C-alpha cells in the first residue's frame, strides 16, 4: 500500500492498494492552512500495511510544499518506509485525457502560472514529460491544449509513484520544485556602530 501526500495546491492525502485501487482519500482545496489540516487528513486515511510514502514535490509555494513534504518524510521515517518524490503535475497529467501534447497549468500566484507539457504516457504508464515546469505570465498563449486545475488527486499521485517503483525509476530528487525563492532573505552582516 502507498500513502501519498501533496500540498502543492490544496492539501490532499490518499492510500492506494498495490493493484491501484483507492482505499481512502481526503482533501481540502484551500491553498492555505496546510499545517492546520494535514494531521486530521492523515488520521482519516492511514491504515496498517503502508509500504511506501509518495511526496508531491511541486511546483508549489514555498511554505505549502514544505509542510506536505515534511509530513510525508516524518511518516516514512516513523514507519521505516521508503519516500518516493514525485512531481505534482504528474498526478494531474495521469488523470487528464488528452490526445497529443497538452499543458498542465496550475496557479503560481502573483499573476503567474506553472506550466508543464506532457504527451501521453510512456511504456511504464508514467506521464511523458516533454517540457519541464516553467513559470509564465497569466494570460500567455500556450502552443498546446491547456489542462488547468486548482486541485489534484493524491490517489493519482500514488498511482504514478507505484508505476515509478515498479519500473525502478526516479522521477524527482529530494529537492522540492518551488515556484520561486522565498521572500525572506538572510540578514546581512551587522552594521558597525562607532563609539
């Protein structure tokens, strides 16, 4: 069984069986308040027998992604289960039904969108990424048909993770795909004060 956690848009968690059946799923579309709801959502879906944990790695905002990834890492560590990082747009692409290349688009705030281009699925059943995620100004004309969404399914994320595990593939590294750097910066050196 695979537990999937994603906080790139709202907060969503799911448990999927080895055959791909969704055993439990819970979510909230609110793009804020991840820390307040993640524990309750996990409590609704977690069950014995979880063997892997999939973490949605974004694209997403800095704080939101950190909360979901930290929750997934903590659960994996506590259960001694491997953590499988998966880009969040792959879950949306898996659920999209499109012929030919299409763009997965999510809100990036600040009048921008995050865009990833896929073209069907590959031989392992994993969405075929043909152009990596990039930020664009909202309203830009894209060459591909657009699949824009404000939510994603943690169950779909878990199914992508299951296919990656079965194929022995790594789809993302341990670093989240932040939409942009955090607004907070390290303070500079202290100013000298003359006496």
